[in-house]
C-alpha cells in the first residue's frame, strides 16, 4: 500500500505526539502528589469508557509497520507503538521493545523476515503497554525477557493513567490498565547494570534514575 509522503509524515508526527502524551501522562503521578493531581484535574477529567485501553491499542496498531536498516545486523521496526530494534545474527535475535498486542502478527512476520534465528532475548526499557504487549508471545517462543527490576515491579501492578482519550467525546480521562499475564513479565531483572554479549556486540543495559525533564524515558 502506498501513502502520500506528506500524509506519512503527518501520521508519524501524530503518533509521536500520542506516544509523548501517554508517556508524560504516565509520569504525572511521579511528579505531583495524587491529591494535587486529582484537584487540578477536577472539572475536566472523566471516567474512561470500559474499552478505552482497547481503543488506545487499536489507535497505535493503525500505523503501518516500517522497516529501517541501521547496520549490517541491526534493524529498526517502527509504527504500532514506538520502535522496536533487533540485533540479528548467529547468536539469535535480540529485540528491544515489542509493540502493542494487536500488532503481534505483523511484528512476528517482520522478525521472521530477518532470518530463521530464534529470538533469544527481549529487552523492555520500561513498563508501558505499547512497549511490552507482545512479551508473552515471544516468551512462549522461548525468549527470555529482561528489564530493570522497577519495570517488572510496575508491570505487576494495576495503573490508572490520565490520558487524552481519542474517542467521540475526547477529554482527559483515567485509563485503567490491569497487570499483564505472568507470561509477559520479565524473567530476568537487574538493579544497576547488565551486559549481554551477542552477535559480536556488547549490549550494555544501564538504569538511570528518574529526572524531572527526561524521567518519562526511564524505568519508573
């Protein structure tokens, strides 16, 4: 399917804005006390529809999955929930991020298109569902999911995220996210740092403490 270049640029920009909105919204409770946040939202925050989380997943999944070669054995897939980066070689595939659940079939097809090597490791940079939704599928295929210990902790908890709901009556809403199944949780965690040797490369995983300007990119 061909897309008008301008349309594609606008779509990508819209997606990044949506991702940033979700990330910043998730970070709000870490910046402000809950009572203050609730008070500031009074008058325009409303309960999210029961299907709000499914609608959010569908919105991310509507974007085309694009492939960009970053190096001889490094590939980036982008579209339905940020980006996923794959280091591929004789030691297997090492995948960073896994997109939203509805995009699993497309992610699997893209991974299979890189060759027959199995996925050995999945690396979660943080707990948001649009980056961890396909963990369970890859774990079922015998991949090990690794993340910072805080990421696993957050994934075992229910969350209420203030986000802008893109429904017919768009408004700031409380989006309820239940913990994913146990199969989706990281099987291996680290506290400060961890290194993997794979396909001639060193994958250095490092924890960074939350920061007021860049904390939404860290493991909460």
